[in-house]
């Protein structure tokens, strides 16, 4: 029996992607954030739908670092929105 091509490789993943497709998604995500500082990278990847554990793996940091940064950003957004509502 012939070995399946990389694109046909079936992986038992919850997101339904093959290993090859998953690598492509990760590569595109890294290209998206390559020139940004870490807080901006985290924000962009979060808006793109990546979970904190996935963001941490892509950026080579910990899940806790990502979660703290997302919390800080959320707090900043709330205070900005509150100021706009008062004006």
C-alpha cells in the first residue's frame, strides 16, 4: 500500500487539521507577528483565534505569561472604553 502524501496525512487532532496543515497555520501565524513586540504578538494571535497555550508554544513563552498579558490588555481596553463613554 502506498504511503499517503503529507497533505493526506490523517492526524487524530481535535481541530481536524492534518499535521501538515497545522504546521502551515503556525507558520502563517508567526509571519503575521514577526516584526511585533511580544504584547502585540499576543494580542494579534488572540484575535486570530489562538488559545493562550497555542500562543505560548508559538512564541516560546509560558501559558501564564500569555494569560497575564491578555488580562492586562483586557483591563486597558475596559478603562479606555469607560473613558470614551464619559466623554
